């Protein structure tokens, strides 16, 4: 069948994303903007001229801050590669489509964006169209970046211009990503082009938070479920999505990103301070970071000001409960088997009450990870442990990593424990099968 419609749907299905983060902890930018001149410049008489910090352009400094808020570095740095030089591979759930690679956004004129004007850059960020009319794929989160203001994009552009140009051409993309025109149709369906419009009935802090979460922070890229054409489902915003992660060459592990709304299966049990602390430090009384959230905090959120972290938390706390889970009634046999395994393997730290404790472990009762729509992260934590990435802050009271239990437990046992913790206490979650566990091994 050769109807243009079926062709475009096929091509649309080829578009997509799902970040396979090869670079778990991308290195910090090579050309760190020096500290503000006021702070760095020592008193004139004491300062050997050679050490005097060059003056910092406030626009560049602002741009660096915003580039961190947008976490450009995590996606635009390949494993052991130069920061911002691109080459990180992304795959979609449709693996036959092959890979797409992030581009070199250093100012190299041949392999980077050195010849781009400020207007070119702003257009690419806001509309997903590169100079020459080339449509970009939404593995690049321009569907979120479209909300970012002209002024903020000018600052990011000014910052990127100060990076050392790196001559590096990312590997070519899979054949499916050679065809870019179908993105026109995809954009017509799913791109809501336009800047963030403040809600004047809400305080400035809330609006700042919404701007960061929905725009530069692109939290929905992982925390919002996607439809078959891989667009974020706007009706289920931030209710929990999944994220593929490349563990080693050819091996992908899926993670569940939690429901961030006020559902009891989401962040209903977290207060604003706990959310803000988690974003800024990677730890709160409720949870610590692991999996793909590691690089979000380590490369991006830890660098935000306390005020911005608080603003994001204020906005997140205001998200009405959505995507509430459904209780799965455990049979007596499931309860007995689950409780016995829990007692042997989990109780010591997470306690019978499921509440965990200070310096011990986070709560499982009410946990958004335990109750996430997809059980992938819960299974991963049991099999591989909960490992906090290096390079993050180590706040007081942060837990040790939880150790891997995968070698001790069969798929069947992991499934029994997971089903149990998803439905014991007041928790709600779909049951987990041995097959679900096998997929995560
Ligand atoms: C979730 C991953 C991700 C994040 C975060 C991300 N990018 Fe990208 N970006 C990509 C991918 C993948 C491409 C390639 C898209 C394509 O080829 O269609 C890309 C392409 C681009 C392009 C087009 C370059 C070209 O040569 O065509 C620009 C400009 C860009 N990104 C800038 C940024 C900036 C600035 C940030 C941070 C504010 C950022 N990106 C954050 C994944 C990301
Ligand atoms: C690259 C994908 C990705 C992006 C982008 C992302 N997250 Fe996450 N997030 C995850 C995953 C996966 C988890 C589960 C692992 C964990 O808890 O560390 C998670 C966990 C969380 C949790 C903890 C839930 C719990 O109960 O432990 C919060 C809160 C959170 N993210 C907030 C955010 C915010 C706010 C943003 C945007 C600034 C964001 N995330 C962006 C993938 C992502
Ligand atoms: C020796 C102590 C210990 C044992 C035993 C243990 N855990 Fe953990 N668990 C932890 C710690 C500590 C963390 C937090 C790690 C971090 O934040 O990096 C954690 C984190 C978790 C999380 C993530 C919670 C969230 O909301 O982010 C889940 C889920 C979890 N454990 C489930 C289990 C299950 C199920 C078992 C039994 C099979 C178990 N744990 C056994 C110490 C333990």
C-alpha cells in the first residue's frame, strides 16, 4: 500500500527518542566560566597579575547557568568524549530504527554550530528546525525548549560561543533517521510552539518553577508517558514514564520515572522542602537518586540556586493528583510468600512498617518508585541495588548505596517481593511477573 498516509505514519513511527544515556556521568564543561570577577579578583596589591581572573560577561554566566538547567551536557557528551561535542547514541523503543546521535554544539565551524547565528540557534531551540530547514528529531527536547524565552536562549547561545571549538563529527544516524521531512507532520500533531505564558493568578515563585520544570528542565521527557508515535501524552503529564538506559554495548535497561503529581502513588507524601532538597542534593528523607536520575541531579539540578530548586518544588507540589494507581488485592498465598521474602531480604533496613528510617533506608510505603506505573525501577533496585552516581553532593543523612540482591534471588522471588511491596501497606501497583523481572536481567 502506497498511500501517503501510511507512509507518513510509518515514517512518523521512525521519529523518536528515549535517551540511551551512554555517558552516565558526563564530565563537567571543559571551559568552566570563571567565578564572578568580584569574588575571584583578590586585592590589587596582593595579586600577581597572572592569576587575575578575566572579567566575566554576565550574559555568559547566565547562559552557563541556564545550559545547566537544561542539562545540555548530559545528552551532548558521549562516553569519554569532549563535553558538548555530541555523539551520544539514542534509541527508540522501536530498535529496528537504529540509533540517532546528538550533535556537536561547540562553536567549531565545520562540525559544530560555529556558523550558526543567534537567530538560527533560537529557531532550532524553539521550533526544532535547523538552518537550511532541516527538521530535528525530538530526541532533542525542543517540544519543551520551545517554552524558553528569547532572552534566556540568547544567554545560552552566548555561553556556547565561549566553549572551545571541538572538531568532531558524531557517527552517522541509522537509516530511519536520514529522512527528516516526516517531522513536519509530527510537529503539526505534537509540537505546541510558543513561549511560556505566566499564570497571573499564581505567585512568581510558582511561575518560575513551572517555567523550569516544563521548559529547560524537560522533566516530562522521562516522567510523562509517550504515545505510539513517541510524543509525550499531554493528558497524562508527569504521571510517570519509562526511560531506556544503555548499560553496556548492546544492552539496554529500562527504568521507570516516577509519577511526580500529588497522587498517593506519586509525590503525595512529599512536602515542598523534601522535593526541593531531593532536586538540589539528590537526597531527601523520602528517596535518594539512582539510575538515570543520577545525571539529572549531578549534571544539572545540583547547580541550580536554592531558590530555583524551591520554585520547581513549589510547582511540582501543586500538580493535582493524576494517574492514581489501582490496588491489586494480594491473595493469602502471595501475602505469605511475599512477607517471608521481605522479612529475609528487606526488613532489616526498610522495616516491617515499610517506613525505613534515618541513616537506614528510605520508606517503601508510599514510595513513588515502588508504586510507579512501570515496575522497572523497583525491579532494577532489587536486582542491581540503588546506586548514587559520583560527582553529586553528599548531603548529611544521605544513605549508603543499597546493595544488589539479584544474585540471591530468582526471577520468581523478585516478582513475589515486588508484587508484595507494591500492594502491602496502603501501596497500589500492578502485579509483577517473573517475565517482567527476566526482561530487566
Ligand atoms: C535529552 C537529550 C538532549 C538534551 C537534554 C539536549 N539535547 Fe540538543 N540535541 C539532542 C539530540 C539527540 C540532537 C540531534 C537531533 C537530530 O539530529 O535530529 C540535538 C540537537 C541539538 C541542536 C541542533 C544542532 C545541529 O547541528 O543540528 C542544538 C542547537 C541543540 N541540540 C542544543 C541543545 C542545547 C542548547 C541544550 C541544552 C539547553 C540541549 N541541546 C539539550 C539531544 C538533547
Ligand atoms: C533522563 C530521564 C529523566 C529526566 C530528564 C528527569 N527524571 Fe526524574 N527520575 C528519572 C528516573 C528514572 C527516576 C527513578 C530513579 C530514581 O528515583 O532515582 C526519577 C526519579 C525522580 C524523583 C524521585 C521519585 C522517588 O520517589 O524516588 C523525582 C522527585 C524526580 N525524578 C524529579 C524530576 C524533575 C523535577 C525533573 C526535571 C528537572 C526530572 N526528574 C527529570 C528520570 C528522569
Ligand atoms: C542493607 C539495607 C537494605 C536492604 C536489606 C534493602 N534495602 Fe532497599 N534501600 C536501602 C537504601 C540505603 C536505599 C537508598 C539508596 C539510595 O538512595 O541511594 C534503598 C532504596 C530502595 C528503594 C528505592 C526507594 C525510592 O523511593 O527511591 C527501593 C524500591 C528499595 N530499596 C527496595 C528494597 C527491597 C524490595 C528490598 C528487599 C528485597 C530492599 N530494598 C533491601 C537499603 C536496603
